[in-house]
C-alpha cells in the first residue's frame, strides 16, 4: 500500500504543488487540505499562523499521512518547526527545497506579506549561497485577486507591475514565486520581466525532493512501478476543505484540468474524512 502524501495550504494555491506531485509520481495517493475558511494566511499574525499550522497538521496526522508537504509558503516560513513537532512523519518544505536549487546570485522573491516579513527565503538562500543578494517583496493584493478567478483582471496586471518594480530595478536574475498561488501568474509575469530572468516555482523542487524520501520510507521508486497506474492520481487522491466544497471544486477545475471531488471537513473532528 503506497504511503499517503499529505499536503496543505490556505486555499487553491497548494494545488500547484499537488499537480507537480501527480506529474512526477502518478502512482502516488495524496490527501490535500485547503483551509479555505481562513484564507488568506499571508496577512495573519505569526501567532495565528502557528496556531493554525498546529491544528491542520494534527488533523492530517489523524488521517494517517505517511509524509507531509507544506504546500504553503506562509506556514512554511513561520511554522515549519510547529509542523515538524506535530506531524510525527517526515515534513517537506517549499523554501528549503527551492533554496538548494538556485544557482544565481541576484534573486528576487514575490511572497505574501507574512512570508516576506519573516525573511525566511533570505535565510534559506544565504544558507546555500552566502554571496546571494535577495530582495523579498510582499504582495498583499495577489492572493485575493487570484482566488477571485479572473487572471486577466487589469488590477492583477497593475499589482504585478508594482511588485516587480523593485526587483527589476535590482536587476535580479531569478524571481522565486514564493506563494503557491503565484505560478498561475507565470504568463502575466513573463510578459513583464526580461526574457533572461528565470521564474522559479518552488513546487518543482519540492516534488523532486519527495521521490527519494518516499523510497526511503518503503515506497517503490516510480521507475519500478508499472508504466501506467490503474487509475489517474487525482481519482486516488482526496481533496478536503474547511469551507464550501462546491465553490472550491468549481475553482479547482482550472488548476487541475478536471473537476475534483471535494469534501468539507471540520478540523476538530477525530474521525477519518475518507
């Protein structure tokens, strides 16, 4: 029986990580929790985020996950230690995963206000590349606009231009999309930055890091699995939210390419959700 991979985010954004896990490990089974009743996390206090992280991780532990992916940069930045203490299983974070993969020295980070203020990306990047110059920009307008679903909205382009300005002035060579919502903005951001500036999605490095970990925990490496899984990974995965399920399923269709089955759950319930 394959290990159940647990992922969580405040809302839709973590689906970009789930999508990467499904692409690299089509035989995997995942449990995704979107804490939509409290989205967005990025403008909450540190104490709130740490309390929420403890509650979410405890719930995922009760569901029997074998490894936990923090598919949320804000909780990763402010509550990684909380997740590690509560999970009882290995925890994979976005920030350390992508910091280890960066190979340039002028780096920009677009993130939620809480993540940017924490300096977590700067610390993680400097631990790997001490000579790097890191500019972190908090982007409070992005998540509400993305969750609203209109990626062509003029307000989104205006916000992107404002947030990119200091990074372009600093002549960054790479921009880390430091919130799991932001990969949906890649086409827009690519229009607004020079072609030689890399747009880096931490979900890619995080998913790549997951494979060796799963193998070390007893899962067969993907190369040793049958060429085609018996069913698509989304059909073997479970998506739960703390808010309305139908609205999330409708919005998630654009992120996943098909409408998922979504359940509303209470994080206070001791019962298994599936």
